[in-house]
């Protein structure tokens, strides 16, 4: 196969697998591995690379491949560090620390014992496999948490464990390999302690120094914004290589610490840097799993047989629950939360990469290392990865629902704005069983929403920290409905990290702001609600004139056309509930077509309000509106409780 075609096919297969996972709801990593295993039937990357450079040695392919794999893992770990916020430690710090210390030790010993008893591995090789399988795969846990949306404390605990445990597992694997396998005759506790201390000091020191250096560079504007992303990435990879040169596998600690430093400093915004790393991480995960999966032969996995399945069962049913329940005994997490943590420990790309690296190292030392089962190290690891991803991926959501840690669906809505008519609309949704969360900076509006039985928070939706603290369990879409177009647009853009772009909606304030030079370009906006020409001002005026929100169940005998005739075509279709209970929102780009069996939510007007009447509000809207506060209606300022009290 032509090299250009092979290099282009790998990312194409990776993206295709992740797209298929999005369409089917299956775990993306599972499909990536299956795609990789399928590719291995046709082309083996080790053999292909060896033939490409004219090498006859089987080691040529891995020698070329694994430096690239190592740098890719470094990028993934750096991006993981960028997602770790210290404020999350208020809720998850104690539990996460227990899991990466005592829990990691129990996992290490339990995995080694299981490998020795079920697979027949020697104790040295079993300890190496146990060290590799300490890691829990942040590349897998992250997508699962976004899919399940458990309680914030549980999500923070699992995220911190998944990222911090990776360098710990890699360093422990190095210690086992160097002191137990290679130098078993000369190993001692002192040399192992010195190696561990050296690795931790170099990794932590270089990571903190790199973060401090970049902080100083950026806050003094010594680098243009266009180079922030690629400059940070290049510097992180350089420090990773230097750190690994000074102490083996300390580079993972370096990039993780550097990411944590950058994301928790307060001197400059790194959101544009994070966005680049997230896109690159998605590409690299797809490519790595395809390539590494294609190195594993199906017949090798099948050759392990029942002992491999027994080992997988021990890892899922014994080792993980024991490590969690023992380490979290007396922790802030309650029993239900501990049970969910015990039921989620998929292995990911770091385990695959580390096991492949050590399998290669053992091939290099075949003269001194003659361990039974050493040729199966990478294969067993991939069996655990496939098994844990498949089992945890399929069971995570049902278990979370069974334990009451996640809502049945992500059918709820987050609404920015809490004006009177917005509260009435939210109340109608709430009455139909749709989870609703209102956010506004006006305390009185939030209080009125709470008195109406709605969940409401007095926060600024544009504040990054406030957004991350919102209770979004069961929330799957965002509606920006404040009386400020700029706030709405900024809110939809800032919420792209919480929701898919197809789930971000925005309501225009007035018709004059929706067109002409005063309007916002469409790339700055979310999907426009609800129909062309229906604006915030017009809905408010309709409600003040007596219009009401009404939910109506359609049937074969009472169709949507009959509903329109009954209300003389003065109703506005806002959204509908399908027969399965899922919510659909009416938008300009995709108008709804109600059918029998669905429940429609409409604004039914008693007196139609001419469009030219509401256009006069553009003058009022320009007189100093504060974000998310409808202070333009001065005639009701004294009488309405909504117009006082910014929080």
C-alpha cells in the first residue's frame, strides 16, 4: 500500500469510528479498537514500516512507531491536565487522593494476583501487568461521563482519578520493569526509592517550571495570540522529551503538571489553547487506537481463551470493587456514589501504549528475559481494554440510573434569562415533566422562578466558573432567551463545551436587531428560535396582552391543522413532546411538523400584536440594559418585582 494512502486512511478511519459512535450511542473507543483490529487483517503497521524503510528486522517497525505514539500520549495527557480544576477538589479531593494511592496499591496487587492465578504468568510479569492496568483511561471516562452526566462530585472524582493515575501507573511500571525484571538480582528498596523520587522530582519540577514560564510569556504579551496554541504544544512536547531523557516515563508527570498549572492560574485566559488541544486530542485518540489496534492479531486474542475471560472477570468483579470500597471507606462519597465509581474503570490509550512499549523492551532483552507469557503482555492488555470499554460503556448509564445518580434522559433545558414570560414558558415545560434550569443575574427574577417551583440559579451565564458549577444532570440543550442579543450570542458560544452545537438555541430581541447593520452575523449566534420574525419583544408584548402558553395533545381526530383553525392562526408553535417523551424545539432552520400522538407547546394569543408595535422597543433596549435583566420596560419598573436586585 502506498504510504500516502495509509497515512490518510488512519485519521479517516478514526473519525469515521467516532462519528459512528455518536450516531449509535456506542462507546467510541470500542469502535476504534474494532476498526483497528479489522485493519490488522489487511496490513500490520510493524511489517509495513519495516518494508517501507528496507529493514529486515522485526524491530524496525516498532522503533519507528513508538516515538510517535509516546508524543501523542503526551499531548493527550497534557490536554487532560488542562481539564483539572483545583476548585473541584473541594468535593472530590479526598476521594480522588484515596483512589490514586490506596486504591492504586490494591489494584496493583489484586491485578498481579489475578494474572498469576488465571493466566499462569510468573510473578515478575504479573506485577508488571498489574502496574500497567492501574490506569483507568481518561480518554474513555471523559466521553462516558458526558454521556451519563452523573452527580458533580462523582464526575469530578472519576475525572481526577483517571488523569492523575496515568503517570502513576506508568512510573510504577517502570519501577517494576527496571527492578523486578531487568535487575532482579541487584535490585533493592533503596535504588527503587531513589528512582521513584528522581522521577517525581524531575517530572513535577519541569512541569511547574514550564507552566510558570508560559504564564510569564503570555501575560507580558511576548507572544502573539496566533502562536499561543502551537507554541504551548511545542513547548510541552519538548519538556516531555527532556524529562523522559532525564528520568524514564517522568514526561507524563511533566505534561500533566504543566497542564494543571496553566488551567489553574488566573493571569490570562487559556480557552483558545484548550480548544486547540481538544481537537488535536480527538484526532490523536482516533489514530492511536486504530494503529495500536491493528498491531493485535485476532488469533492471538483468541489463543488466550477462557483464562483471559477469567482474568477480565476478576478485574471487573473483584479487583475494582475491592479497591474502591476499601480505599473510600469513611470518605465523603456515600454508598451509592462509591458503587458507581466501583462500576466504572475502563482502560484506555495509556494502558495500550505502555504495554506495547514494555512488550517491545522485553523483545529487546530476549537473551536475559525468558518469562513465560511475556509475548502475551500487549495482547492481554488489549483484551482488558476491549472488555472493560465494552462492559462499562454499555452498563454505565443503566447503573447510574439504577443508583439514582443520573436522570433517565438528557431531555431537560438550561435557559438563560428569567423574565416573566420566560418563567411562564419554563413552568409549562416543567408541568410536562421536562427538567428546567433558569439562570439570571437578577435575584428578584430568580426568586420569582423559585417561588413558581422552578430550579433557578442567580449566576452570570458568561462566567466560566459559574457554568461549570451548574447542576446539569438531565440537561441536554441550552436556550439563550435574555433581552440582550450580545449576551445571548456570547452565552451560546461559551456553552459549546457543555452542549453540542445542534443543541444551542438563541432568541432575537427585536426585529431591528435581527437584520441590517445592527444585527449579529450568523456564525456568532446559536440556532434561532422559534420562527422568523418572532422575537423576545413580540412574545413579551403578546403575554402582556393576555397570551398564554398552552400544551395540547394531538390525536387523529384533533390534528395540528384543527388546532390552528380553533385559534384563528394566532398561535405560535414553540416546541413539542414526541410520543417517547423527547423534546423538540422549533427553529427557523428546521420548523417542526406536529403529528398525532405528540404534545405541542404553543403561545396562544388573545389579541394579535402588530409587528410594528414591538419595533419601538429597540429605542428602550439601547438605554443601558444590563445582561440578562429586562430593565427597558420603564413603565413597569416601580410595580414589578422583577426589576430590582442584581446578584
